[in-house]
């Protein structure tokens, strides 16, 4: 574990001793930590009906910033892990405490260092967000065995849904949909491929975020790739399914209480993607028979599974309204804010409440679902298309402030400050902008909001958004 960086250190001197007050305080810190640890272990604060006292944030950039804001709103102290070479600095400035756990990506994926940091800093829970170790069932199990709460689905559900092929085999019969996938090392793979003329998708069974996906138009090329994997004894890690062209990407936001009740809180369209990376998402209402039927099936299935916390069920939908299950992501989704703004709920706060107290305030969710909200919610992800130093902000505002910050219909989430560097170590996501408007007004409102926004120093996808017609109406 790396060193601890406390915030706002004071350098005033004590006139009697000549020693800096900070050094005197630091000398007493181990003693204070000893008594604090014993007190937390002997008398857990959450056992008294209160919320967590201190939570470890196991993420970075905009995700960490979002999680820290949610914790602070509940008066929870945060300990943020960070890489020593981290360039997204906003979350480091927001967090109550910061612990360096390594360099580069290892800082966010080394479970030993992260768990040591949580233990040393007297944290009661780990809040993982998305990516990195958020879906790692072994990490979540280790945390729970150490007495830490892992805010999210149970280790069992992380393990079940961590295998995408196993997920398809388990859920498709429940949804009344056919299984159209085969493990790459299956002895019947040749017969499976002969059932269609292609193209095919070769996918990794484990992992998410649009990674480990390759399209093959030529059957021989696909078989050659499978043979290469078999020579490395890795073919069992992939599966094959027919490609679905021209389809929309639809996902259902689920939340369960772990006691037998789960609800679909929202539906999102994430069709706009580049290289399997989403950049524009919007809210959908279940206003078709198929969407309503799938909503009911998902709620029934996840209730029977006694699913706990957040999850997302993703489908491809063809022009003839045929649904093809992609995967279940048992974690918080990057675009969760779309559903939060559409329903005016806080999914992170709800997960913290569930993890700490074992309950869900269903009255809040039920009223949010029952009240008709005829409006649009749109999210735009600003991506860098290269590396460089950021110079960004709105005219007349100091980033990340913006002209609409007092209007709840506008939301900005970022982990980068002006002057920070995009290095290419992580994905190029700079910020996420969300708007809620009356029907048909989301694109125009987003473009109007960003008219005085600039991002210099590198190329971005901002022009892709600005090129959309103001009157563009998102498909239902």
C-alpha cells in the first residue's frame, strides 16, 4: 500500500516546541487509528441504524467523482485509491483521504493493495462503481470475508453473470428467446457455423465494456482464429454467435433488494457507438408490448434470483422487433445517470442504503415509476481522440462549473480539470453531459448548453454532437 495523502495540511508552528503542529498530529495518528479501529470493530456504526462512517472508493476519474459526491451527500467520509501517476485530479481533490496503491492501471486492479488500504484506513465498505474490479467475484468475496461490505450484487451473482455464455444459457429460456451461441471449443462448432451464412461475432466469455469482440465475415478466418486460441488452450474462453446487423442497443436498468423483489427502473437506448463504445444514450419508456413483456420477465427473473443491488440487462433489437440478449452487467453502469434523471432517483445512494441497512425504500422507486414523466433524457459522452493536455470549460465559468449548474435538468460529471493530461493509459472519456427536457427537445437543449463550451489541446467527438439536427427526435 502506498502512502496516505491527508488534505489541507497546516504548517503552523507551535511556539513552545518549535515543532510543526502537523508533525505532532502525525505522531499521534497511529494511536488514534488504533482506538478508532477497535471502536469500529467493537461497535459498528451501521449497527446503530446510521449510515457508513467511511467508505473506500475503488475507482478513478468521473466514476470516482460521482461516487464521492454520493457519499458526501450522505455524510460518509471517503478514502480514494489512486495511481501515483494519475492525471485525472478532480476526484483526488474531492476525496477526504487518498491512498496511492501503485502505478497506472495496477493501482486500480491489485486486490491486495486495495484491501490493505481499506483495512488500514478503517473503511467499512468498498464502493467499486464500474470497470476495474467492480465485477470481480473473487475480489468481492475476499472483501466480505475481511468484514468489509462490497456495495453491489452478491458474490454469487457476480460469478453467475461474469460468464456471458452461461448468462445466455440461464436467461434466454426465461425470456422466451432462442439460444444462438456456441462455445468456440464445442465439438459441434462446425455444424453450428454451417447453420448460417455469416457474419459471426467472436466474443470473450468474461469481461465487458465492448472489449474482446471481433466480427468475422469469412468462416475460414473465424475458424483460423479459433484454432489459434485452441493451440494456446484458450478456445474455451470465447463463444460464437451470428452477427446482428442494423440493430438498436437497448438496456434495462434493474435494482433488487436481495429478498425477492426487483424492479426495472428504466430503459435506455445506447445504439450510438464507435468501436463498441457508447457515446450517446437516451431514456425510453416501456411503451410497446415487447418492452412491457420483457420488463415483466426481467422483474420476475431477478426477483426469483433474489438479486441484490444494481444491474443492467442488455439486448440488440432488430428492425422487426426481434430481441437478442447480449449480457447482464452486475454493476453500476456508466450511463446510470440517464435513468436517475428520468426517474429522479439516486441509484448510488440506494445501493449504499441497501448494503448498509439491508433495505430498499420501495416507496421512492414505486412513486417514481408510477408517476408519468413525458420527457426526454439524453447523455453525451465527450471522448478524446488522442492524447494531450486539456484546456476546457464554459465561457465565464471555472471548470467544472457550468452556466446551468443550479438547474436539476442539467448534469455534468467529470474527473478531469483543465490542465490535466489525457495519456492514453485509460479510455479517453473526459466528461458526461446530461439533459432532461420536454419530448423532442433534448438534442437542441444539449447543443445550446454546449455552445459556449470549449475543449482545446486535443481532438474530441464534440463535433459529432454538434452535427446532429436540433430537432432530432430519438426513436421510441
